[in-house]
């Protein structure tokens, strides 16, 4: 088999060397891009239960215990998990990285996804198989064998942690890092083509607190593309129109309303009043003998 442009191949005369090189390049397996150094990247830590759907596995863990859970995972390790709530957001970040690498080939100011999970390392094979199945560029893992991965967030230089657990880290650092990536497109004259588009959707009125909200985000280095002040109106219908990859809010009322409209939403706890209220369970009075 001869590449195009080589001696003896039909129509070889006049074909440039680039065609022959492209032929050989296509024969070689595609190499994944190099991971950025953690200190240079915008690190998004995502839990396995946020990235993939694991309801069935969690049910086995809750009802049958850890050994049955691990056995089930090992027996099904060649079956990829279905995409979870954070999956579209992760794919969107990878799309932004692709454009940034085209504009800045040598820059390491990129999104770096870290998979955080309290799963045992034995379950890691199924997670790795799932990531490879969907061609996700996730190179860094943290599997803590039943312990909380929260204590590892700082060591991984985490800017944002997405988890199905209600306790999440602060959002400000992530927005500051996001603003830096925005400007990398702006300084190339690509403001209108920037793949990072931000919306401020607030139940407050523009007259009372609009300027303060915009100035706060600006002071963090983030430019807001669209600002929607609803003055008490529900956010759901507008989110259905915008269709963001992810929506953050500090009130569970708005998070649940967004989810009803089909929007991937994340709760950012801000003070004890904003915590998700768990249903109160009725206390059982022991029978007297």
C-alpha cells in the first residue's frame, strides 16, 4: 500500500509532500493533548455520581452494603455508565479547551477536569472504561475508598467542585478563573465568537441591586454577556429559553424550578438559611415493657 504522492502511485506527479505526510499521520493513532500543570489550569473537580448516572449502584450500596456494591461494579465493569447531570457541562469545557489550544498552542491556562469519588479503587476500572467510552479527556482521578474527597480539593488546586453532595466549595474562585479565559478570546478580537457565554439571572430588580450585582462580578474579573433582572418572577421559563450548560443558584427553590424546566442546576450553599432542608423523620418511641 503506497501513500498518495509517492513514486508508483497513480497520479503521483505534482502532488505535494504535505499530502504524503497527511497520509502517514492518519495511519498513526490520534494522540490526546497534554494535560496542563495543575498550578496553571482552571481545575474543575467533579464527583462520579455527578458525571455519571449511578442510581442503581447507589441503591445496591444502601440496601445490600459495600461488598455487594463492589461485586456489582466488578461484574459490570465493561458496561459504561450513562451520562449524568454534569456530563454536558464537562463536554462544553472540553470544547472551550479545543478552541483555546488552537489560539494559544503553548498555553496551559485551560480547564482541567478531575474525577473525585469516594469509591474504592476496585471500582476505578469501570469509571476509566466509561471515560474512555465517551472519549472524555480526564487524566486525573481521586478515589478515596469510602472517605470524603473534600480534604483533597486543595491539593488538586480545585477552583470548582461539582458533587451530588450538598456541601460544595466557594464559587468566587471559579468565576475569577473563568473571567481570565474570557479575556484570552477577547484579546484576539473574538469577543462575539467566545464560546464562554455568561448570564446573570436574578430574582432581584435592576433598580434596587442591578448595578451592585454587575459590579461584583466585574470586580471578580468576569464579564457578563446578558443580565436578566426578574423582580420576583420565576427563573424557570427564561432558563428554558437560554438552555445553559449549567446554572448556579444559592436558593434551592430556584434550583428545583430550573430542574423542572430541564436545566442542569447546582446549588451553591450560602449561609445556613440556604441549605437544602431534609424532611423531618418522625421519632419512634420505644415500646415500654
